[in-house]
């Protein structure tokens, strides 16, 4: 049997095999490597340049159509995405981008844009809810830290032993809270608690934990909680015995 005849008889099989063979990674790699070497040869290079010049328009047209193909477009898009992802994760690129951002953020236009974007983002209901939960959690954490420092673990009211966190607050033992707050820039609520943490829990003027009832009672009762007065009466009565 001649080669030609053999080929005709087994045409389908051979084509199938060739297709499979060409798909193999090692074959592709080998071809790529070979072609690279081949195209670097001076005579080949010259030939390629010549060919390109001669068929410039044809090649241009072919490439134009090639890049218009949906599967090629898709492939390029995916490749770009993948590459960009990898590229922007490189430490040196990330650092550079951050540095650029810092400069760009100083431009008035950019700042305006960013603020606008932030505002839009923050106005989304799900973002607002998330922020609300976050603020609540952060406040609870801060409050617990401060109250534990000044009111023991677990914190409780120095006057009536109330221990539910929601009822507790920081109290100035010597009723100099107003003066003290004014001295440190009048922080209120969470800001005052944060100030205490930032200043390493100072205790001058003296601070303690009271419940809101005792705190209020103390304020409207000349600096002594009504509980204290009642206790005093009981004490007096026991002294009478
Ligand atoms: Zn109390
Ligand atoms: Zn009290």
C-alpha cells in the first residue's frame, strides 16, 4: 500500500489524531520554543519583514477581522482581567498605586469626586445599616472597657451595685465633671470615653462608675446620692440604739 492510499483509507483517524496531538501542552510549548528560535534567525527575520511589508494591507485586514471575532474578543477580555488582577496584587504596584492615590486625592476635583462617591455609597440602606451596627458594636466595646477600668470587672454602680451596662455611666466623684470636661475640650458621650482611653485612663480628678439614677440623684441632691442620705439615716438610727 502506498502512503497516499494509506492516508486516504485512514483519513478520518489521522486527522483526529493530529488534532489531539496538536492540542497537547508539551507539543504547543515545543512549537512555541522552536518558532521563537526560528524567527530569530537573521535570514528568517529578513524574510518575515519583507513578507509583512509586501502584504501589509492584507495582514491589517486579517488582524482587524481576527480581533472582531466574538471568541477572540472574549478571550482577550478574560486575559486582560486575569492579568490586571495579578498585576495590581504585586506589592510594588500596590505601593506605587497607593502613593499615587495619596497625591491624586489632594487634587480638588478628585476630592470632590471621592466625596460624592462616598456620599452616594453611604446613602445606600444596606451600608447605613451596616454602619449603624458597626457603630453600636464599637460603642459597646469602648463603654465596657472604660467602665471595667473605673467600675471593676464586671462593672457596677459604686452606690447601688446596679450592674446592667446600659444603666451605667462614668461619674466625677467630687462633682467636678463640668469643669473637667471644659478643660479637655468638652467631649461628650463616646468622645469622652475615647478621650479617657487615649489618655491612659487618668484618675485626676477622681472618677467612678455610677448608674444613671445615682448619677442624676447625686447631681440634683447637692453632690450626694439620695441612697447615701437614706443609708445615713439608717446609720443614725442604728447609732440611736
Ligand atoms: Zn446606682
Ligand atoms: Zn445611689
